[in-house]
C-alpha cells in the first residue's frame, strides 16, 4: 500500500509516518505545502526521512494561495461569523489539492492527514480529497489511534522518531493570511488570553501607522503608492500593522463539528484589507447592491469555513462577486493605533457620491412639495399597518 501524507512536521504527522507504515504495512510519501508559514522546510524534510518517509516533497504554493484563494477572501469580505478571516480554512483545500497531485503522480492508494476528530480541518481535508481523488482512501491517524500527547511523545521516543525540540504549550497553525492559537488555558473562554500566546501582534512601537491601500477591481495592488505582488503586500501589512499591536481576534466560534470553542487568531493584513475593501464597496455600490453583497459574502464565508470549497455554489457566488468587484477601484486611507483601525478617507473611482447633491452649502434641494410627497408615500406602509392595529 502506498500512502501520501500531508506533512506539517509537527508531532502528530511525524508520529503518523511510523504509525502508517506499521499499521498498513505501507510506503509513506510526505508532502509539505508552503502557504506562508514560518517553518524551516529543510528541517521538516530531514525529520520526515528520519521518521521513515520513502520520499518527501516540499511545494511552494504561496503565490497560488494569494492569487486564487486570498484574492477572493478580500473580494468576498471573508469573515466567518463576521470575525474570523478564514486563514486556516482557506489553506486546507489548497494543501489537499497539492497532496492529491502528488498522490496521483505516485499512484498512491490513500491520502492521509493529521486532523483530529474534534476539529474542522478533518471535514475540509476529507471533502477536498473526495472531490479531487474519489478513488483514494482517506486516512486520519489521529482519529484512529487512542494516543494522548504524552503517549505520542512516548511512542516517538520508543520508535526513535524525531520531534521538534521546542515544545509550545499552544497548538499553532500559521499561513500567509493568519495565525491561529489553541490549547492550554486559552481554551477557557472566561480567561484573558496570555500575552505569550501572541507572536505577530506584539506591540513594538506606540507610533501610529497611516496607510494608503489601493485596490484594482477589488484586489489590493499597492501600499503607500508602492506597487507590489499580493504575497509581498500581505507580508508587509502583517509586519507593519502587527508591530502596532493590530490584528488580534478572540471569539467563541461555532465549529462545524457541533460545538462552540474559544478561538484566538492573529491576522493584521487580512483585517486591514477586508475592512478597507468593505469601505470602498460601501462608497461604490448602490444600496441594493451593498445589501445583496453582504448576503453572498456571508454565504461564501460559511462555505469556506465548513470545508465546502468544492460546493458548486461557491463558484456561483464568486462569479457574482467578480461582477460586483469590477467597480471596486480606488484608494482607502487608514490609521492603525494599537488594536484599533479607522478609515481616514477614501477615493473610489466609481462612487455615485456627488457633492453637488449631498452638500448642505451648495447642494441640490428638493422642493417642499417633493419632500412632502416622498415622505407620504415612503411612510404609507408603516402608517396604514399601525392604524389597523390600533384599537
């Protein structure tokens, strides 16, 4: 049997190499996908081989992640439950796609991943693999074995499996779009998140940060008049905004798997770009377009979070999003101060705002007769309903 394993280099997937070999008498091929996490990929490869991998692949997918996934996270204002920028959720279908490509190339019988039975990622990985490689078996060792973290470490020691020397008390997942932190005392939603849980948003300066973000058809293309590719733009905003302490997220989240969990994230660039994009949309769309866009944004975010990347509705929603975003071109000026951000101004290219109409000093004014007629008709539904209900 040949198994291709999505390999992060952490404890679970490192132990999984040996476990898969022993349990299924299998050849194990590991695949690590670079989606912007700050890992030493050479060390990860060495660890995979020492643990028993037959072959290892490292795939740089940062540009594809930015251009094909994060672009829609901005255009669709991707915030699950209006809070979470979907960083991990967006990376999973891309990682699964790359792992499946290797599985097909190697003629593998199965695809494996390190998700547990309590997490959302198992849904995301399983459904993506089923969509892309339905004939392959999906194996999630951590759903099968009965090992705790302590027994995993003991198993690794007994089998001579190398694990990271540094052991964090938190479970971390990181990519270009965000950093998620779980475990230890932060699982208790009544306790303040300790400062040592954060990395990207440790405040290094008290100086306020002013930025000008330029968008072209919904996609951010420059920061402070400097054009750059999307990967670099996200990296720079993560550093600039994060160093001011901006980008911390904490909320009680409704997981796919049926329960609420306290979730903590760092996503400076994602929040700056989504908030700026939403402001530009509000400045550009008609009121009906704006309200419609909020509906499809929410639906899109739910699909991504729930692991339904290959649900046909996602592509339909993105087509609508593309059509609306063709008008979202212009600049947004923002100020970052600590974990606060405010919009200073905007210059949308296609805004229907008209000073000739809106200004109180020299703007258009309806006549008294026009105003009275409008108010009469506008309020008629409400007033007639109120009248028949008053007795």
